[in-house]
C-alpha cells in the first residue's frame, strides 16, 4: 500500500497489515496516518490525492461557514476512527478557491471521497461523527 506523508508528500510503501500500527514516514519520520484531518492547499491537493492508495476524503469548508464550523469537531473525531482505512483531509475554499472551483463546489460543507485522485462520491451538508464514518465506509469500500 502506498501512503503519502501529509508533511513532506513523500510516497511510502506500507504493508496492509501494518497500517493500524502507526507507521512513520521514511523521509521525515512524521506520522503517516494521523488521527486528525490533514490540511491541503492548492499546491498539495493533487500530489497528495493522486499518489495515495488509501481513499482520501476531502472536506471543502470555509471559516465563515456556520455548518462547517459545527461539523469540524465531528470530522476530526471521524478522522481518528478511520485513520487506518481512509485519510480525511480539509481544504479551505476561501484560502484555496482554485481547487474548489475545479470541483464545482457550490455549497459547503461538501465532502468528496477520492480513490487515486478519482472522485467516487460527494455529500453536501453537515454530518455527525457517526454519519461521516458511515458515509466514508459506504463510499470507499
């Protein structure tokens, strides 16, 4: 399984059986699968998504969005629950409008599930932790 480091963007090979063991990056030694959502930018978005064998779910959000702020703690908690099976990431649409415009994001929060950079499914609207976990498992298996 190829896992991309959220810190240095190095691709790391990790045996499937070791994903839950808290693997570290071979280049920078950072945790490969943190129990929190990863912040992406216009510059890191494609590099991260296209090189990861694990599904990546991106929350498109903005700081001024009430439902986005309300869902943020649930999304962080879901990131911890899903750490060995999917990577949860966030993209601030206010700071990085080019990437969000490329996906036609018209309402936030919007979650999009990706596999190797290809969109699998999307969901708009705020969800609870259990709803996020269920949605991710349903659309990334």
